[in-house]
């Protein structure tokens, strides 16, 4: 028995499916990299926020009336 040729419409569908799979894999890689970047940015933002809060606390604890200006 010889194999019957694949009808053209099935070849077209298979070709489209291969392209869609490639596009899906490419987009998935991009989304994963973006998620890594978002996670890094969230961590950086959290550290900056913590530092700002610490600096604000230090400012609140300082009594400007008790300090002498540096030129005295």
C-alpha cells in the first residue's frame, strides 16, 4: 500500500499550527522574562520604600531646636 498524499487544506492547517506553536513559545519566553523583570523591580521598589520610611523616621526623631547650626 502506498501512502495517500495529504490534502492541501490539511497541509495548510499543519503549517499554520506549526507557526502558531512557534509564536506561542516566543511570546511565552517574552512573558516569562517580563515577569522576572517585574519581580526585580518590585523588590527594588520595596527596598527604596523601606529606605524612605527609615529616613522619614530619622527625620521625625531629630529635634531641630536642640541642634546648633554648623557655623557656630
